[in-house]
C-alpha cells in the first residue's frame, strides 16, 4: 500500500499538463472514489497556481475512472493576488473522465471564524462508534481510510434503514497522513450514500459535487456529517460538513447523485 501523498501525486509534463497514476486502493464498488479523484485534480491545480489551497472545487463526473495512468490538464482562467481559477480535466484513454472548476487561494492556518452559525456534528466518542473493517484478500478504500461510524446512522447495514438521510463518522487516513486540502477532498466524499438510510441499495454514482475548504484543518481525526434533503425521480442530494479537532468547520460539500443501483 502506497501512502496517500504518493497515490495523489502529479508530475509536470509542460504546458499545463500533468501525468499521474491512479491507485487501485481508492476503489469503491465499481469505480475509483470521487473524493480521491478531486484530490488528484486539486494537486494539479495548486501546482499550476501561486496559491496553496483549493478553496472551491466544482466537479462533473462524466464516466468511471479506472486505476492506472491518467493525464491532468490545467487551463488557467484567472490569476490574482488573492485567488486564481482554472479548469482542470482528468483524462484517461483520450477521454475526459471529470472536469472541475477549481479556485485556489492561500488560507491563514491561524485564522479563526469571525462568525459561524454552524454546530458541530454531535458525533459520539470514538469508542462508542463502529469501525469500518478493511476488506480482506485485496486492496480497497477501507484499507486506506479509518472510519468510525455513529451506530444510530448505520441501520441500513442490518436491513433496518433509519428513514432519515443521514450518516455521521470519524475519519482519518490509515497511513498517518495529516489533514490538508487534499485529505479534505477525500473526506467530503468518503461517507456511504445517505440514500441508503431511505431504503436504497448499491452504488450511487455522483454526477456533480461542489466543495469548499473553509479553514486549514488541525491534525488528527475529522468529524463528518452527511445529510440529504430530497430523493425524487431517481436523484438525491447529499451535503457533508467536516469538522476538525479544534472544533472548526473546515469543509462543506453538496453533491447530486443517482439513486443507488442494486448490485447483481
């Protein structure tokens, strides 16, 4: 198992082009995790920017990304003293698999919010949560991340969905990689689909996901709270908040996804 830093690394090829090797360890169900792909896109955006953090990322996922070689193309749209924006495209086998509009800026790690109306997730202590055991006999997403779930939001595992589109969990990378902008990109798409608690089953492909980095996270565990508002016509939304050990809201996301499709 290679570390998260190496698994998301990009190498410059010149003229806004970067090469990468997508790692099979971040596969979930039928595809590579979308948050993992966003981390790769974010590294390329920062590499091409004068700024250090991906403060806003809006991604459209066009097709399934597979482990192996890929190319990232960064097309600058605006560069300023406080922010820069680029269109960033992940290409595999000559076809775009994801397109993102990414804005970079440099956040002050010591900055505190002037005001916040958000409340922490209310997660139970770690010892009262259920660990997501890693898969055996092969590499997978659960081998890379350590997640401890609020049991009250995991009834779908036993065939007893709660009826509330909500999942809460603690999150960290198993290799000791500490939270940063790229780990946050992974975290906002790490939870099981909230639609599972409405009786849906199977893989839920994300069509569009937008996330914002609100602060530089402190080291240690991240607390995730995912919730949805509407499931209709085969589509559902999911919003995720990410809180750090200092009690700060460090990331927010919203995605639109297809209702999970039952596995054969």
